């Protein structure tokens, strides 16, 4: 058990290393100059040289990569020269020295994601902290809607198997899996937020908190959560309907279900006590997997609805070549995806004793 667990964490580490490496080299070979993006129209050759030196843009890409990994790693090696005020100095974060000689010191610290190029030196960890809660709330709301509607409609489709309602639900769920989320976001925003705004009271765009025009600070706007949560939940709803229907149909065809009916148990008792519980195992796996995907897949939905989360933040960072923010958010989402999948393995193993941790 311990060996399998360590193996999973090792492969998780390799995955994260691959993600960081891919994103870092991708955005360092693509056209564009982060230094020019930072200075805007006021750039000069002297200013460009200073920015390139400060942020290490004048170094070879391979060295920049190693220095970034050094900042990211909990164990970092730094120069003992106290006059070193470069971007890669250990003075940029708190670190606990472990081993030191005349020239270098090995330190222990929290992973350092550096600072944003565009937000006046704000730490990337702060940017993520400020936006993660909104993305998390949106993802939780979406998966909650998906669970309720998906499971209920999947049960309805099973009970009304081969009727017009069953066929209609299958058609709708297939359509929901096929339509891209950005297209659904545009349609829902236009239809409910613009065309029928007078009836719904919903806005085309807006975030969880909005600034009050009269200077009374931020105001909670829960109505702005409705449309993006529904749009983000459309595909999970469709998947859960199909999976719940097929899983429950398979369970209800088992011999022990027929035995339960032969004992005179009611349809409600058989389906609720025996059918649904056993049919939920594959659904739980899909739900947890979709929750991780929703965190990463909220990019277009957040951007279209103006939802101030990590998705909207990463689009802004892509437009301005804010590489530390891009890598920080991608790494955060990848880590959450891996951790949730590890948690799913344990939950699924507990629900079904026949399943062992792979």
C-alpha cells in the first residue's frame, strides 16, 4: 500500500515537472518580449536593458529555466554574497538555511512562484489567492447543480426506459456533451442576460463581488453566479445523466434485484436501497474527475461572463505575456487535478472493496 502511494506521488511529481517545463519553454520560444510588454510605449534601450537584467531575460533560456526551478523547489541553492540583489536572490522570500559554505547556502522554503510582470511586483501566490476562491465557488456551484440534476434526471430516464422522455433526455444530454462551453456561455449570456434581462434580472457579465458606485465598498452579487455556474455545469450534467442511466439499468438487471422484487419489496425500496447506492460508484469517479476539470476548464466561461477568477486572470496574463502568472496558475490547477484524482482513488476503493489502489 505504502509503495503504491509513494509511486503515485512520484509520478505526480514527474507530471508537475513536465507541466512546468512545457509551459516555461513554450512561452520563452514564442514571439514576444515580456520586457517591452512591461514598459509599454515608454520604452528606451536603457530601460529595456535594466528590465532584462533585473528579471534575467538576458540569460540563456536554459539558465533561466534552472533558476526558475531553483525558486520553485523547496530546497534551493543561493549565493552567500549579500550584495546580490538580482531577481533570483534569496532575499525575495523567507528561507531557512540548512547547509552553508563560503560561496553557497542550501535553504528550505515554500515554493516561490515569483512576482507578476504586470501587477507592479505583486507576488503570483497573492494573485492566485485573490482569484482562487471565486473559481472554487464557481466550480463547486456547477458540480452541485450537475450532481442534483444529473442524478435525478438519470434516475428518471431509467424508470421511464424506452419512453419518449427517456429518448428526449438522451438527446439533450448528447447535445450538452457536444456543445463547447464558450458557445453555451455566449448563448446564455445573450439570451438570459440581455434578451430576457427584464424577466430574469440577470446580467450579461459580473463577478461575485461588485464595487458599489456610491463608495460603500464591495457588494455580494449572488445572481452573477447563476449563469456561469449553469453553463459550466452543462457538460457534467449531460455526462452524469448518461452514466447514471446506464449504470442503474445494469444494476437493476442483476439477480439480487430480481430477488428483492420477488420478496415483495416496493419499487421505491429496491431502487433507493439497492439500486442507486450500487449505481453511484462510477458516477462518483466521474463527478470528482469533472470537479478537477471544471477548475481548469472555467477559463472561457469566466472570461465571457467577466467572472474574476483564475480563468479570467490567466487570459489577461496570456495577453500581456505575464509568464510567472501563467505558470503559477497552470501549476496550481495541475496540482489540484492530481490531488483530486488521488483522493478519488481512495474514495472509490472505500466504496468498492473489490477495487484496489492501482
